C-alpha cells in the first residue's frame, strides 16, 4: 500500500515512512492510495481481528506475524477481555466502551499500537526520535503511556500549567520512565501548541533533535480506530448507525473509512458540544471559524477539525490541488463552502449532526444515571444526546463512549451528585510520585530543555 498527501505535492510514501512523518512535507495529511475492501476479521480476539483487518495497510512493510504480535501487545494493556465491550443502554441504543485502556480514554486504542509500531520500525532502522507534542489533557497522557516502554523514543509533552484536570496531569507526571518528560508551561494550550509548531518550523533544531509527532493527523491513529467499528457490528450482528462525540474529526473519519472498507454502517452521527463548527457545516454546507469556548467536554473544544481535510480530499475526487486551494481560502477568509453536488454525494447520504450544550450534556448524564445507575463522562453524554436526536426507527445506534467517567469527575459529580471511582488498575494514581518540569512560555527555554532530554 502506498500513501499520498491530501495536498498532492509531497512524495508518495510506504506505511512506515508515513507513520514516522505524521504530516506530509506539503502540509497535507497522508491517505492510502485506495481503500481496501473485503475486510477479514480473523481469530477470536480483538487483537487478531485488528491485525487481519489492518493487514492491507501495512502489507509489504511489516510481516504479518510481526504485526499480529504488535497488535497483541498493544491490546493486552486493556482491562476488559473484549478490549472494547458493547453495552446496551436502551432497546435500540448501545455504548461501545473505548475507555478500558491505561489512560481511560479512547485515544489509547490508537496510541498503544502506535507505541509498538514506532518501536518496531525504529529498531529495524536503527534510528531514534524525539516526539514532542502539546496537550490539553487526553492526547498527552495517551501518547506518553503508548511510548513509555519504547527503547528508541524520547517524548516531551507540553501542557498548560494549572489548566488540565488533576487526573489528566497525574496520568502524565507519574510515569516513571526515563524517556518521558512532562513540562508545565506557564501559558495556555494555544501557547503550548505554538511552541511545538515553532520547534517543528525551526529546521536545524528539528533535524538535530530528530523531532517527530503523534498528533491526531497521524495516519496510523485513524487506521487503528477503524477496527472497532467492525468488531462492534460483528458483536451486534446487524447494521447500525454510529454516534461519535467529535473534536478533530479523527474518530468519525475512521468510521467513514470503515464504511468505505465495507462495514455495514447506516449513518455516522457527528456529536459536537458548543464548539459546533462541524454541526453548523452539516446544517449550512459552510464552515465558519468561531472562537473556542470552554465546555464540560474539553477534548472536543476545538475550532478547526484537522482530520476533516481527509474527507475534503475525497470530496474533491482526490485532487490535491483543489483541496489546497479550498484550504487556503479557508485560512484567508475563515469560511469554507462546498458545492451542492459535493454535499449531495458525500455528506447527505451518510452524515447527521447534533450539538449538545453544557445543560443538555448534564441532563443526559443525570437521566442515564437515574435510569440505569450508569455514570457516563461528558464527551460520551454528547454522543448519547446526538444519537437520541438523530435516531431513525428500526435502526440501532452505537454511541462511542470515549472516556471513563472517572477521567472527568467534576462534571460527573455536578450532573449526578456522585464522585466516580477510578478503576482498579489506576486506583493508586493519587499516591504515585509526580515528576514535573515547570518552564516559561519561551521558545529558547523549551528548546534547550528538549535538547537536554536525549
Ligand atoms: C479526543 C477526544 C474526543 C474527540 O475525538 P476526535 O478524534 O478528535 O474527534 C472525544 N472524546 C474524548 C474523551 C477525547 O479524548
């Protein structure tokens, strides 16, 4: 399988190079040249099904027995025998629990595998990389946990000092691996992101320190997320719609790809919080940037959904030049409109969208708790609200449960009065020793620190 950039000017790459590159050199995102069909779900475990389903994407680059072993190791970190169990919450409504990994959010599903893939590829090539990233909470902890055992990876994660939850901070700062470095930056999440961008734009620094990224535009993350759409449908035994609480559009894009690969998916329901750029797009056929407002579901507080570029590329019939022009206009004007025929062909048949504000989110959490005694996190609650708003008679809906309630205890307590307990495998989180470096919002200081981490 070869990979092409959505902007059409970067070199085609194989899987391993696309994995290590993350972003293409022309600023685009990598997508496979074709969508493989005839998916196979081999064996009885989630890991074996994952290995067979993703095989066409890594074919020719990673031997299948090795890939199966990497999947097996990655998913052994999950504390449910089904890895991602399907739980019924209403006659035609199911939750797919994606939060049984080490950091209690769905990002573990991709990042545990990415850690294995990086370690394998870098060992083969006798190379070492320095992953740098900025986080508002979930991505950083999942990335750190994914690579904490890697021999060839160092990782530096910047987070805004005082602006992540205590659970999120501790999940990053209590990992006692010498290759893991967590930096509390005196600034906002945007400051952290700007620092990371500046380091990548500093070519001599980037080369000298062999910087790499595992942010949500990395193809391998999207690839790993296609798997649970198939396994959930197999467990259910019939076709269904999926409701996906959405920020960067990565998870719901994985559902769209699963559908291209042959998964029996009816509708993909895009759930937003008050940062509803995608929901407004689906209503108006036009994307307008607005400032980010903080909500109870912070991992979806996003202004521009970067993975949407991959769908846009398809909507432009894989014309990288046209995609680039559309994105340039978006950057200049803050507005992106698609043609009616593009909308009718690509969006209308498949996508539905709903926005749930904080009040609706809390009301759902409260009602679900009252009905079933089940605690759900605020991101999952947005998904549940969206599933209910967009349900079609006779079609079951599977809502992706993207975080464990204990990851967002304040919102859960506010809605239900109950403080959610941490699951056993992380119950000692508050007793573990923290390691934090505190630095100013200053590029020189951050670069000096990164350079010292090899
Ligand atoms: C990252 C995240 C999301 C959003 O996922 P995208 O792939 O960015 O759309 C939703 N819920 C939780 C808990 C997350 O951590």
